[in-house]
C-alpha cells in the first residue's frame, strides 16, 4: 500500500515528534531535565573556578608559559636523525615536540623497506633523549636494526657537535 506524499510527510513528522519525547530528553526543541541539570552543574563548576583569562593570538608570541610546558629538542639529534634517515620520505615533522614520522623507503644497498618514527624528548645529547621505532611491511623491525639506527643517529649527532665546536 503506497502512501501519498502529503500523508507520508505527516506520518514522518508525527514519528519524529513522538520519538523526541522518549527517554527523558524533553521534546525536540528543548533539552530534558538531565540536560538542564548538567548545564547547571557545569555553570556552577565554572563559577567556583574563578575568573579565567581568555587566550589570544598574541599569546603565541609571548613567553608566558611555564618552562615545564615547553619541550626542548636537541638540535644535533634532530639534524642527525633527518640526515641518517634521508632515504625515507618524510611524512610529518614537528620540531616543537621532537617528532619525525616517515613513510616506507628502502635504504641504499638494502632490499627491505622500512618506516620510522623518531622522538627526541630532551635537550641533552644523550641516548635517553632519542627514541626510534622502525616498522617493516611485515611488522616491527628487529631490535638489532633499531639499535643500529639509533647508534648511527647518535654518532652523526656527536660529529655535528664536534664540527660546530671547531668553528
């Protein structure tokens, strides 16, 4: 049995209005009792927290953040990681958080494709500042391969530092 267009629209409207009243949510155009209680709770919590300062675009140029918020990245480790993994296509880099993510690539003279993620999370030129994750198309790379890449990055970082001190 086919309904006419006008009757179908009336039935759909009645169903929508009927369902909007279910579940204690109020009607279609108002929040129910739960939403009023939640709004009152959020408003009370905001009032008890005291006045808050709105951030502006000018906050980007000020040094108003505490030092514990910023992440410092060792520039030698950063440059060494980019130089050592230059055979991999870079997908994303964030020098402020110290993250380098690459796509799959094959090292010179190698037959297996790798993908890398590097995290440099400390300003010290130290092995603890460097975290490397390598993936192959079949899963994680071996621990020996990861260790070799970390050693190559650390060695190159030390070479860069020695070169800068010689100037």
